[in-house]
């Protein structure tokens, strides 16, 4: 679709510097097309959403749609993802990745509702998000054109963007003094930029936004009980809560104890490495609880396969492939394991750690009768000899052949 053919575009709008500049840029470079701003509330906080509609209209948007996705985000994207046990490259709990498919999906829905012929995002050409957004667009509305200004315009710095807005008398609260790039939702907050761009620099406390430094956390641990049904946390300390409210409560409980900090140098999908600091306090507690249940209910081979599934799903999620047959299959496999994931786990919060210290499940495979180091009547240790001979038979045959 040519620039002349684009009559109405829906922009994924955050109110920040980039998207504030994109609105007038679209109108100037796409022959006066109408720009509809879209913003998603995924639990990033009222501060980021306050005055957003006014900002969008002042920048030149014809209207602004702010869609509340908090409950759907946690219930239909975060919780199913947790059943897989996925962690990207050993430590990243996929906070930004999990939010992108629901945001892009809602943007498509707004575009179809208002009769737009194009979608636009403010993702840079260096990042993962451009892939995540556009893969969702392709899966749900391939007929709509996609505009990615960072891949088209000649501006390349904050100074140029600020000057661009100043020349057009468009208000913006951004400034040259901004150090970090942050992205938040109900699950986590990410921080990039500043001192983090040098891997030799230790993050300063200014880098962390939600959590207390573990060194400054209380000297007395806190304990929280989580009730799990089919791989989902359904109650905290005996109080039944929705998925979103569960996450809010656990964030409030865990953040003061410094739980959930991760400093990772990760491999981006586009080929480069980047460094990010992630804070996922409540999510870290949930993961500890779900792992505690898994330890009780999964046999050795099931656990091995689930771990393999987790790695595969982490890449599918990270790479923006939520709306694919592969993702559907992986989630279905994870759900089959989650059928027996019922029980209660007590998690200890102490100076940056979340440890499952008590766990029980009606489906537990653990038997004290069999596992005890004391005397028992259920396990004949002499039976182990035959098992070991068969288990090591191939090694025995190979050694005998070499001896001959």
C-alpha cells in the first residue's frame, strides 16, 4: 500500500517521546492521514496512563482508545505461560514478551473497529518488539498495512525528536536528561540504558524501580502461602483472588524483600546482545510455588520433557510467535501436565530470595515410606542389583567386546 492510499492508521501509543513525534510525522508523510491513538492498560500503573488521551489529541490524533487489558493479560497470557515453566536464557521471566501479543491483538481490534487501513508502532529497528508486534499483525490482520517510522524517518536521536516537536509547538514531557528506557506491566518492569550499556558496570540503585535492595531488606523473613489448582495460583494466604489481584498482592509482599531482581545480558532475536535489569517480585514467588508443586507431582521423564518444553516455549514467546500452531501445541502439552498441579506451597521471602520451604499436593509422588533413611518394610534394597545390571548392560557389553 502506497503512502497516498493510507487514509486512517491506528498507532500503538505510549505518550512518550517517540510516539508523540510519530503522530505529526504520520500526518505529514502519509498525505494528511487520520491518526487514531491506541493505548493498552496492562497494569503499568496510573502514572503512565494519566493524561494520555489529552497528550494524544494535543499531538494531532483524532481520537484515543485506552483499553483495559489487565485482567485478560494475567489470566489468559501470563498464567498459561507459567504452566510451561518457561524462563528465557536461564533468568528472564519474559515480562515484556508476554504483554506484546495481547497489546498488538487489541490494537488490531481497534483498527478493524474504526475502519483503519494501516497499523503503526514506535519500535526501533534494533529491538525484539518490532517482530512481536508485526508477527501478531500478520497473524490477525494481514490485509492491513504496517508502518514502522524508525525504519523510515531520518531522525536518529532524542535531540532531533525533541526539536521536531518543538518546531510544531507540540507539548512533550520528555527531556534530554532521561537516563533509562523502562517498560512496565503487572508482571514486571524492565530497565535498559544508562550505565547498563557497559557490561562492566554494576547497576546502581537508581536502576531499580520496584524492589528494595536485598542488603536493605528486612532482617526477618516473611512467609506467604499459595494455593495452586491446575497450575494456577487461586489463593494467597487462604484468600481467593483473581489472577490479576493475586499478582498485585504478591508484588506488594515480595518487593520490600528485594525479590525478583535479574541483571541479564541476553540474546535479542535480531542478532545483537543487550543488557536489561528486570524486576518481577510477585512473579518470582509464583514461579517458586509452581516449581514446588512440580517437584512433588512429576516423575523423572515427565520432568525432563517439561523442562525441554519450557526452553522451547521461552523462545516462542520471546520471538513473538504467540499466534502460531507451535505455541498452541506447546500450551496444550503444558496444560496436560498442569491437570495434576494442585496443592499448597509456603514461600519464604528473605533478602532477595523466594524459596519454597513447605509443599504438599494430593497428587504427590513422594512417599516417605520409600524415601526414608530409616528402617522400612516397602523397599527391598537387594532388588537394586538387577536394575543396575540391566541399566548398565550396554556399557557392560561394550567393555567385554573391547576386552576380547
